[in-house]
C-alpha cells in the first residue's frame, strides 16, 4: 500500500452496510430488528429516540431525494437533537442511504453523497461520537464516516471484494477536528476532566486501531 495511505478498507460486494454497495435496505432490515428513522423534509419521529436506552442502536435513513437536492437541514437537526443527551446516544447511529440499490458503485464513491456528508460534518463536527462502532452489518459506521468524507483510493475490485486506501494525513486531520468538537461537547456535561480524557482516549485508540499503517 502506498505510504500516504492508511487502512485498506475491504467491503464485500454483497455488503448491506450503509457505505456498502447499493445500501441494500430490504435485506438489512429483514434480518436486524432495531429502531429506524427515515428523514424527511417535514417530519422525523423523535419519539423513537426518546425511548432508546443507552447502548442501543438506531438506523438513520437518508433518502436519495434529500441528497440530490443537498438538503442537509434534517440530518443536521437529527444530530443536534442527540447533543441534548450525548452519553445516551453515544455510538448509536447506523447510517444508510436509500435509493441507490441499482447503482453498482460503493456509496462512498458517489460524489453527491460525499458532498452531502461533507456539509453535515461541517455543521456537526461531533458527529463521529454518535456513529456505531460495532461490526453489526459489516464494517462499523465509525469507519464508513471516514470513507464518506476523507479521500480514498480504490486499490482493487475483484473476488467479491472492494478495497480502499484511506489518505493517512486527511484521515488524521478529520479525526483531530472531530475530537476537538467532541471535547467541547463533553465539557458542557457534568463530567470530570478525567472521565472526558478517558472517553477521548477510547476514541483515539479506536481510530489508531482502525486506521493503522501497514
């Protein structure tokens, strides 16, 4: 792998994950039972989040119409809603994009999705804190977020796998910006400096484990 690339991210071509090929929602929801929130321009169901227990997960579905019109306000509003109780919603969000089932490309290769997520991350620098870190449907959303907002290089696509190299410098810069926003958010809570440091340290360890150099 070239020296300026970190972690070779491998995605099975039949992946049902949010950044996997086609974002195959029907297959995904058939096998996994958890709350689902479909964003819309006029309404999304906040009562689902209010019923969630700490440690539970929810699917956030962004429809293709919202992406193509670059209407980021509902997604930004969703993540801002989580800020009211960040510890409750920590690592809870599984992000997927509806409307790309017939597109052969990985979602992270779709320019309109990348533009959309760049805007959302700019408005919500703490977003990484809320992304799922468990490999429930493939690689965790924590990793997928990097693939959506950081430059990556396809290394090969064969034998049912797609592999990407993530730009090392860009991934580090994105992580540090995220960590700065997360730290500021946590400092608004009644937490000790030690607790905050431990939480930030856990995120840093996860980042280093995921985007290790070969």
